[in-house]
C-alpha cells in the first residue's frame, strides 16, 4: 500500500477544520448508517444462528470503527499503521464471509466494499481507481461463484449487489476526498497569497524608505560637509547652511513618519519643482524642460514612478557624480510620456556603469553586469525598473564618456 507523507499544516482556519469534520461525518457516517441498518437488521433476526450473528456483529462493528479511523487519518494526511490496515482488512473479510457462508447473498458485500474504499484513499489516484475496478470484478464473481456452488437460483442478484456496493462506496469516498484535497490546496494558496502580499509590502516599503531617506540624507551630508568647510572662514554662512540641514532633517523625519503611516505620495510635479533647488545647492546647474501636458493621460502610478525616477537620479548625481550641468526633460511619447535626465559628471573610475550599460523593464542588461544595478552598485534604479515594468513602462541608463543618461517611459493606460 502507498503511503501519504505527513504534512505540517495550519490548523487555525476554522472554515477548513469545519469542512474536514463535515467530510469525516459524511464518509464515516455513511458507512456506519448503511452497515448498521442493513447488517444490524439481519443480525437481530432470531432465525439466524446466534454464533453467526455474534461474529457478524463484532466484525461489522470493527469495520465501522476501522473505516472511521482510516478516514480521519487520511483527512490529516497521515499514514495508517500496519496493525490498523490489517485489522480493517480482517474485519471487512470476516463481516463479508460469515453472511456469505450463511447464504445471505445480498448484504455480505457491504463491509468488504466499504473497507476497500477506505483503504483505496491512501493510494495514488490512478491506483485507487484500479483497486476499485478490481473489487468491482472480484466481489461479483465471488458472489456468483458461491451462488452457483450452493445451487442458489438467483445468481444475478448475487453478482449485481456486490457491484452496486462498490459503485456506491468507492466513487463517493474518493469524490469527497478529492473535494477535501481541493479545499486543502485552496487554503494553502490563500496562506501563500497572504505571505506574498506581506513580502510585496515589505519590498514596497523598503523602496519607499530608500526614496525618502537616501535623497534627504545625501543632501544633509553634502550641506553638512559644506558647513564644516565654512565654519572657520564664514561662520554666518555656515550657520545658514546648518539651518538648512535642520530643515532637511525635519522634512526627512516628517516624510518618514508619513511613509510609516501609509500616507506619503511622491508626485512628479513636486520632484520637478524641487530638483533645481537641490542640485543648485550642490553647485550643479540644472535645466528643467517639462511639458505639463505630457503626463495628462498617465495613470497615477505612472506619474508617481516618474517622480521617483527624478528623485533617484538626483540622489545619484549628488552621491556618485562630479557633474556641473544637468538637464531634466519631460515630453510626450505617443500616448505616454518620456523622462530623460542627463548629467556631465559620469566618473571614469567605475563608480558608475562604464559603457552603455542599460537595464530595461524586463531586467535585460547591456554591457553592464547584472549586479551593477545602479550607479555605485546601488539597487535604486533596478528596483524602479521592476516597478515601471509592472505598469508597462521602461527604465534604462547609459554612460558614454562623462555623460550619464537616465531614460524612463510610461505609456497611457
């Protein structure tokens, strides 16, 4: 007999546990009711010999208990012991053989058919149905052979009753087991969907936190360095710079709190309005050429992601480049929009991708290595490429000489 590997399952779902109980009561209750009513009526017949009735009653009771235990184990994906398997088989055989020997060619097949159906649950589906098919042949032939040997005129009755019992118990048992397995898999899928949702939310939160903290901390570090240089020669300007640092730290704190509460939203308009001021504070001359109508047909997610591209590219300019000039261009591209951010500060020392490295929305790379996801080896641009791909967008970046270009496109919904 095949075995069923035990599975570690979450027993906390009340709906699934209730459905398992219903399936158990349906299968075990059917066996108990059919055998109890039909066989019990014959066992209580005073015209039947007392010893025959006693043995049949004990064997039938053992069959009912064994079938109930087998169903309970199968619904919990556990394997029955050899003792239980052997006891179930012995009870079924005795509960069938005694009435058959006593000449009752109608009810003898109930216990064997119920036992075979219960044991077939532990076999692979194909073997289970083959087992039931074998029982549907063996039991009718046994009944017919006994009828012929004893001179019973109604041979047809002796053959079709066992066939009917196998057809009644077998498909019912395997059908309800299949229903339970489907419900079990659906419950597994529900738990997996919940875990994936948590993982996606963690990734989203990590990306948002990078967008907030990475940008602000880079500017704070830059201005703090500037204030340190000015402290001796120009204390007044140093104090003004530190006040700006204080304001930036306050902004970072507020945006982080808003992010945690789920309220923060990055807007393309806000990032475009902010980029010139931020880059100017680092001595980078920035030119912004944005067509307001370019994003009119975009969905909110597309506009928000373009805003994040502006923020990430600005942060990378501050962190990794020696740029003196930068250009931000936003224009229409068919039914969507294209954002291009260029700077002239690509480093030749490998801090940025060295030659025509690009990553498109599918994650394919040009000459860049897969682990060079963003200038300086960071993961911001690669993460944004994946997020843009989810809304049918594309993000790429390339370096040629001292020129570094980030291009993002988003289509209309």
